[in-house]
C-alpha cells in the first residue's frame, strides 16, 4: 500500500517492523469515533429481540463488506461471521464475539436515540458490544490491508444471548470456532466508570437454569383449608423452603442461588385455587454442583410439597453453563487492556451470578470475557443492566475498540495459542 493509499484509508503508514498501534489507533478513532457512536445510536433506536436480529445483522454485514471483508450470514441470517485475514506469518486464529439482541423491556430514557420499538430496548449494552466489535473489525481490516496482521481474527456477531435457545451453539454449529485458538469478549458494566475494565481468571459468571413448579389440588373454601390442599400455602412453602434447603445441601463454595421471580394462583380471596405456578432461576458458579442441580432441586420440591397434600409437576430446564475464564487467555486480555488503557485502569472483576452463553464457546476453546466500564463518573443515580433506564457512557466505545484490537494482536503473538 502506498503512503497516499494509507493516509486516505484513515490509518497512517508505519515503518516496516514497527509496532503498528502507538498513536495510530487513537488517530483512527478520532476520525471514525463519531461514526461508531452513530452506529450505536441507530442500533439502540431499532432494537431486535432474540432470534430476530435481521436488520442489525444486515447493518453489520454491510459495514464489513464496504471495508473489503467477506462476511457471511448465519443460516437464519440473524447473525454474522467474518474473518479478517492475516498475512500468513502466523497460523493462529483469534475470535472476538459480540451479541446483537435486545430485551423485552420499555425504554424509559429521554434521549434522541430512544427505542422506536414499543416494549423493546437495549438494556444490557449489546448495542455497545456490537458497535465495539464492528469498530475493532474495521480497524483490524486496515492493518490487514497493509499486511501487518500476522494471523486471522474472526468476528462473531451472535444472536440470541438473552433468551434460550441460545445463539452461541448456533454460531458454533455454523463453524464459528473452526480452527480458532482462543476467543475473547466483553460486557458492559455500569458499576465500573468509563475507561476502566474488570478482569478475572477462573469462575466469572454462573450457570443459569429455569425451574417451573406447577401445583394442583381439588380447590375449596378458604374457611375449610383442612378439607383440601391449600395450594397458595403450598406455593409459599416452595418459594420459602426450597431455596433455604438447597443452600444447606450444597457446599457454599459452589455458589448456589435459587430465586423465584413469578408466582400465580387464584383470583378470589375466599376460594382456594385448583392450580398455581411458581417460576425461578437456579444459578451455580461451580460446574460440579451444576451437574447435580436438576435431580436435587426436583427432589427438594417434591419433599416440601408432599407435606401439603398438593401434587407437583416440576419442569427443570438447562440454561447456560458457568463462564470459567482460561488463565492464559485472561492474562492476554488483561495485558492488552493495560496496554490500551493503562495499568491503573485494569482491576479485578467481581464474581457475578448472572448468566452468559459465552460459556458455550469456552466449552470448546480457551478464552476470557471481561467487564467494560460504561458508567458515567458523575452520575447521581446508580443504574444496572436489565433496567429500562440503563444507558452507557458512549466514551466506552472507543475504549472497547482499543482493548479488542490490542487483545487480538496479543493473542496472535502468544506462543501458547
């Protein structure tokens, strides 16, 4: 590539053998940063639920194609896989992943890019994740055109992280991990101020399963509960007693949590209903304990319900495994983040009982996920993800691009991969 071609592409030339990043990534972001923010705001204003990310996938596919890459859709066309090819000096392929889907929540923010889809919004930061990976891919494509990318970087734009059936297995089935040596990802963390990242080796997020408990009985009058099965009382016992018993049947170090989020039974205050349902999530940090959960939870529910005279039907559904970050991969992304943002801005991440289908990738190849600070430093109100008022400080987009580009290059240079 000539000097004039390099300048017109937005990425200045680098002398042969020199580190391609110092100063140049910042200059590229200074040129392209506003465009990336605009992409994020467009995605935020046009959110799509799990499995329906067709327009978002089209946007990603179009941007990557315009950069001279050859993206391909997933079979359902709701996700994209794209390789940024290297110059052949390394046979390593490093994967970077982002998720595309939004949540079935109303957008309660008063911003120009507020969701235009009733009851749907990007309350988990996936619009930011997608924009960061797109930006990293475009930046890496500049290096590839100058033959300064030693190996291949695979961009995985995944559907359906929020709702089973999860999108990660779909990406894997489509060849997303073929020949991949390691995979990396990030997740917005409003608990961390913008400009910081949280890293952690080993357990990172919990396995997450769903339990539906349906109780049945003959019903009756609330004046004579002794003549029937008091179904509301039985549901109360399940909601209170089963989580308490579970906590005493599993080693506390396994990190088990069972919390009910829905309970429904009856209408009339003077009638004991014939049926009712309670729904819960079971979250586990330890993989061994996770393997025991279906049988253990079912047995505890039946034991508790037996004393009430009701009949129980338990539907226990597997969700996602725990995310357990690989030690070497975590060292790679931590070092890359320090190079991108400064040592003082890399901190240890806390364990989370949240679930992440990034775990499916880690069942196949080594990898690591980090938390990207997106909290506004002077915010007076603390807002978490999965809240209708969640928003990200958009300065985190450039920081995320820096971290992902540095991580890809560090991974390609790592002998262990």
